């Protein structure tokens, strides 16, 4: 929400009703806040600082951030799944290379069972 400009001492200018009532920081005009230089559009606020405009911009920015986070979270989920799959494949290759028997083609269910047995034997 925007701050409403109010003069705090005698050196600050009074509120000008012909300008937006938002308090903004303007570079080059010293430290602190000053009254916005734009003409009022509605309820004493310019289009940029009107609470409805600010709320609409904030909601749009939040929606954009949420969409980006959703994509990022999905990428990390896929990254973790791929990492687990790679570890399983490497374990399978290690087991396959370590067996002394001739390498015959096994159905995936039997192969996974043998891989689990080999992994159980390998763990201390």
C-alpha cells in the first residue's frame, strides 16, 4: 500500500491537491519522501499509485512468481527422480559386471530381484 504524503516539518511543502497524494522517494531531491508529481486520476491518486492499480500489479507479479515456482519445483522433482534413476542404473551395471555367471537375458522382475540381493550383500 502507498504512503500518503504528509509534511513533517516547516521545511517540507504542504500537500498539493493538484498532485497525487502518494509519498514517493525521488532521486536528486534529497533524502526522504516527497509528494508524487503526477496529476490525480481518481480519489486523489494517480493511475500508478491508486490502491486498485497497485493491488492489480501485485497480484500479477505474485501470479507470475507462482507460475515460475511451479515450473522450478517440477524441474527439481524431475532432477531428483533422474538422480535416483541414475543411481539405480549404476548399481545395476555394477551388479551386472560383478556376476561370474554368463550374462543371460533375464526378465526385469528377476533382474531387479537379483539386483536387490546383490545390493543387500554389498551393504555392510
